[in-house]
C-alpha cells in the first residue's frame, strides 16, 4: 500500500509525465487567447491584447477606413468593368489590373499595422513600444492618403484655398495626378521600416 488514492492515479491533471512530474494542462481559455481566426479575428484579438491606447485608436479608425475604402473600390471596380465593356481585351485587362493595384496599395497598408500587432502578440508577447510605433506609422499612412487625394484631384474639382496652408495645397494641386501614387508608397514603406526596426 502506497497511500495513493485511486482518484490521484486516474486524474489526468496529476498523471505523471516522462520526467516523473505532473503533466501541465493549459486551460482552454488561455489557448484561445493565443490564437485568432483570420483577418476579422485579428482585429478584436489585437485590440484586446495591446496595452497601447494609440494603437487601439488606430485599430478602430484604420479598420473603419479600410472597410469603407474597400467598399468604394468594389463599387468602383464594377463601374470600370461596365465602362470598358465592348472595348479591346487589352484595355479592359489593364484598367482592371491598375484599379486592383491601387486598391491593394491603399487597403493593405491600412490593415498591416493591426495584422502585425496581432501576429506579434500571438508569437512573441506584449510590447507597448512596438504597438505605439506601428500605430504612428499607420496614422502617417493616413496622412499620405490625404496628400494623394490632393494631388490627384481633377482641376475642375479643386477648391479655392486660403490661409497659411494655401501655398502648400496649391503646390500639391499643381503636381501631375500620377504623382499621387508616391505618398502612399512612401507611407507603406514607412510601416514596413517601422516593423523591421522595432520588432
């Protein structure tokens, strides 16, 4: 007789491991906290796990803008398809490919900070400095989108401006519309650089 009860011998939580000690069974809730399901699951996961208030504000603002812009580009793509019906296949393919490229250039960098924070918290753990830095880069990307809109505004839709910022706005108005692609590219590169430098 060893004094060990039947319940102790049959309890899976107290079952001996190969090393002789009791096996540690991780609670189900803790396992769920370390995982998330895809794009839509990453947003609430990153929001809950982050200790950075700046990042949490970006998760809300960036997520709503990404959803709005994705819807606008979806409707715009339908318009492109309708307007190119009956044209040559090359024109249709180029217009559609360019429109999709611009849409990805805008939407993916908006999502990237939240996705990277969710991935980091799942694999490494909490880092408020990283979260705040990547959120700052995300807000910088929002500013580059505004600059892109200024540059690409057609002349007939440009509004007269006044005040201290008038010369700067007029400078952006005067640039060729194709230059409007440059600020978002720079902003996306800044997000990637921030991720590499602070991870």
